[in-house]
C-alpha cells in the first residue's frame, strides 16, 4: 500500500493498487499547481484510493476537480475527464518506496530550458 499526505499531514491518501499512468506535464497549469518546473502525476484506479481529512475543492472549468488541503494548500489529488475512472495523485505527496520513473512527458512546448527529458520516454507537445 502507498501513502500520501499534504505538507501539514491533515489530508492523507491510502492507495491499494499500482499506478496505471505515470507522467510529467510542463503546461502552465501544472507549473502553477506544483509551484515547480513541471507537475508529476500518477493515476490509480478510483476505487483503490482512499482519502481522509478535510479537503477543499477547486473546479478549474475544464471538467477537472482538484482537491487540496485547506490548512497548508498542498494539492493532493484530482479527477480529470481525460482519465475516466482514475484518480490523479501528486507524486511529490507520496512517501515510501513507490515512486517509479515516469513513462511520458506532456506539453513539451512549454518545457523549462534546463529540464532534460530522457530520450526513451514518450514525448508529447
Ligand atoms: Zn495540509
Ligand atoms: Zn499539465
């Protein structure tokens, strides 16, 4: 089982299964929610992710639902219409051993100059 938590630890996830998708994305939205050069996301079956603690919801207007801790602001998980039946989890919030290398990189048209993406990954603009 994998576990994830926000910075303050009040919002937590327990995850039973293995991720089906493991990607980074360099779009402006992912840079904003992660506060970093790219967002790193793993998607799990919806039924295998169990959240506990208070959460706030953000609806960006593109059909996504994003959930973050109201105390410390960390984004922890989300639903996207692009991945029906799955939950996206912010990989930085996971702890333990289960952080496998991503398989693909998205929105490479807005990648930061200093980021070097491994050539054997899938590449998408
Ligand atoms: Zn928190
Ligand atoms: Zn993105």
